[in-house]
C-alpha cells in the first residue's frame, strides 16, 4: 500500500520554512530577516545560520545588519563554548584524580568532538556527563572539591543533581544512568562498546561514536522529552542529526541503527526526524527506509503545530488531559498503536 499523501502545509512562507531556506543558503529579495532571526533564536540555531550564510557574503539579498548580528552571536557563542570546554577539562581532571573517567553525552559530546570549541556552532545549555552508579559519591566529592555547589531539588531518578559555580557559563548535570525511555533503546553494552577513551585538555574523557550519538539524540528528544507525543520541532537537534548523518569521516553504522528500530517508538521517531530533515533541509536521515501512513500524519501535524503556536498549546493541553483520563482509568493505548505501526511495515 502506498504511503498516504497529504497536501503541503503550512503554506510558504512560514517562519520555519523561511529559516530552513536560509540554513540551506537559499535567500532572496523576499526573505524576511526579522522573521528568520526570531525563528533562529527560538530554535537556538543562530550561530549555525551565520555559518551557513558565510559563503554568500557577496550576495545582494543578504541584509548587512542581519549578517553582523549573526556574526556577533557566533563570536559570543564561540567564546562561551571555549569556556565550557575549559570547564569540562577542569572537572574531568578532578574526576580522573579520583579514578573516574566520565562519558560526555548530548551537546557536551558534540563540543568535545569539535576540532576547536570556539568554532563549534552548537548552542549548549549545560554540560551532561555520565558516570557509573558506584562512582557517584566520589564524583560528587570531586566536583564539590573544586568549588561546585548543587541546585536544590535537582536530583532525579537518573541524575545526582545539577552542579554550578558562579564563575562558570553553564551548569553540570551528573548522571549515573540513562533516563528510562532512553535506556529502552541504548543498553549498558552499547555504552561500553560505542564510547572511546580520549584525551581532552589535561584530562581524559569518554565520548560516544557517531552512531551512538545519533541514536541518543533521537531517543533523548523524541522519547525522553516526549516530542514524539508533543509533535514539536527543534531545529537544533535536527541539525545535529544531519551533521552526524552527512559526516563522511565518521560514517554511521546503519545496520546497528536499523536494529534499534525494533523498538517501535524509536522506529517512528527516526521516521519523523528523517521526514523533517528531508522536508526542511533536503537531507533525509534514513534514505530508502519505508515510510508509514502514521508517520505521514504525525509529520504534517508537526508542521502545522510549528506554524501555529496557539494551536500547539491548545492541542497539547487537550492531549495531556486525555492521557490523565486514560491513566486514571488504567487504560494504555500504546500496545494498539504499536501493533498498528508494525502492521504498516
């Protein structure tokens, strides 16, 4: 059965589509720079936008003030990333001294893998590191020993808390396991075999390979942060996936990623992210994979919600109330959705 084909929506030029066109380096006299910059800041991709336009500096369609604004943001973000890298090296050294080699995950892994942190366009909120549960006490003591304090009530079921120092530009989240929804996809064996020990500054850290980082990115945003349910779009995460999937120096292990699709939610999440990358950037993440009718519907839903924030909030409020009713009645539609999704494969 052929995939369900729906009319294109939202109509051009939506803010998301205008921003996507600029990220592809496609600008014209009709480009609304105020809209693009506002959307770029909303999605935390202004430094990446500046980099994508770098080769078009001679184009008459580029607004000089917009370019200067983006260049200033790139410079400031580069300086912040340099300070975050120094911070990561310092805390890793303190952990090494007590026998702990942290795994850096999420944005911190992208920063650690960059040739020069000041050239990394990724905007980080904080530094996420992962240690063994048996190392948490030693890690906590090491961080406190170099001046870190912990935010009150920041502990949860997979993190001992968020640590901060007033002189730093970002906090540090100390994880001792992956969140439940991520752990459903990524196993302890994956963490052991798909991370490698590397020097970083005057310390040593472990960084994920490209395939693990790719899968972790999707699992974190789409499953842990419930974007699969919420139907929202984050270009920051999408650009990370595109960069990983197009990096010829570190090709993805497609067979291993395909095996992870036995988890039906991850399978659907990969389809949605691949559709969105193709729609906005012309670069599908999983070319050749079969697409489903459910994926087509959820993809168009994401585009619609990105076009209308008011509709987004209203729909999520209704969904949240409906989910609470199902929980109260002890009903779970997940198995039915899973069977329907696998039936389309």
